C-alpha cells in the first residue's frame, strides 16, 4: 500500500503475521522503491525479481506461492500478473521455460490498472 509514495515492508505486518499463523505458511514482505524517485514500471521489475528469486534461488514451486497485496501493493500484484501473462519472462538466464503463475493472488482495495 501507500500509493507508491509511503509505507514499507513492515507496514503490512499487522495483518500479515496473523495470516501466516492462521495458514501455517511463511511470508515474504517486499520493500519496493517509492515515488517520486522511482516510477512505474520499476516497482513491477522489482516484484518480478523477488518472485523469480523465490522460484530460482529458493527453489519454491509456483503452486505453493500465494501473492497478497493491498492498495498500491494490490495493484502492483495485478501488474506483475499481467506482465507474466502478456510478456512471458524466461525462468533463468539460460532461457529455460517461462515463469509460471503463482497458485493464487489475493488483492485488497486494489487500484484500477
């Protein structure tokens, strides 16, 4: 959230921590660059880098990943999904396979994209 101008990875903890406890799942909270120093689509690039890091480096299966965002973060999530669908990215530097979609995406109070 934060309209791309405020907020931090810690600002979502009040709802993220209970969600992880209820679902018995781990969570990664992403600190993306804020405006006006950085503008879209830089934040989408950053979100894609985190997502592919989960897949490539941490070897997580996309079928085990749920993306959650609120406000501007929800819009960022939708923009990331759009990018994965419209412009398939290579899963690795060797050009192997496209990045799979996550199991689920949950948006709360998203902006229009």
